[in-house]
C-alpha cells in the first residue's frame, strides 16, 4: 500500500522572512515541517521548500531543497523505508488518545 501524505498549513512566527510552512504527516506520524523560502530574501532559491524540522528517520541534516512539497514525498518514503522494514508500517499501533486511556495534560489554543 502506498503511503498517504497529508499536509497541514502553518504560519511561522512574525519576524521570520520565511512564514509559510507545512506540517507533513504520513498516516498519524508527523514527519516534518517544510518551510518555503522567501522570494524577497532568497533570490536564487526563493520559492523552494526546505526541511526546517524532521522527526525520526526524517531528521536528516542535509536533505535537498524541493520545488514543491509533493516533490519531497519520494525523499520521505526513502527515509521511512529505513525503519519501516524493522518496525512495521507507520502508525499501525497508534490508537486515539481516548482508546489508549491517555489524555493530553494541557490543551493549547
């Protein structure tokens, strides 16, 4: 089964030249935060996306830049394949918090 990627738009804090971001999920797993380089401050690379934060096997220190977020999907698959054949498919044992008997300690708004 092919991985299913979902994206959640986020805005980075005021004062950053790069404000447009996307949280990248594979199933229930948060893989990364992609950030779009500013056209104003990055003349040659403006408009490209970079990995601002990666989690688990996607915490690579030198990933490539991506023309659009979907172009990062093969790179994510490659990174995740390094662990999925050892641990099974991502999020296969993840249960909603209610079912797991756990609840968040604080809710942020």
